[in-house]
């Protein structure tokens, strides 16, 4: 992963973005020698957001199972009948 100073980003944003688009590799932006932000291309960001939504759905399902908030298929069909007909 490439690392850039925030001042470099301010002065050479076009080059940093061009390098990002060419490599597809995230860029770690540092301020005062400490990590401050990651710069990622749009496709990578959208892919990560999509994955997060899927993982959050799985997590909610696992939590529902642990809390015994599940229905059998027959119960679910009965509860959903008004929307399925």
C-alpha cells in the first residue's frame, strides 16, 4: 500500500489520483506522521459497501437465531400470506 503525506495530497492531488486509478491500490494519507485516512477508488469503495451490507445481513440473521427469533417455513408462509396472494 502506498503512503502519502497530506501535504503531498494537497499539492499533487492530480498525480496521487492518477496513481490510484492506475494501480487500484489504496493510498494511506498521513498527518504529522500518523495515519489519517485511506484514499480508494470509487469501484473499490462501492464494492466494500456492498460487502458490508451483506455481512450486516448475515450478522442480523445469526443474532436472530441466537435470540430464537426465527420461524419455520410454514410459520413464515402463514405470516406472509397476505403479501404473497
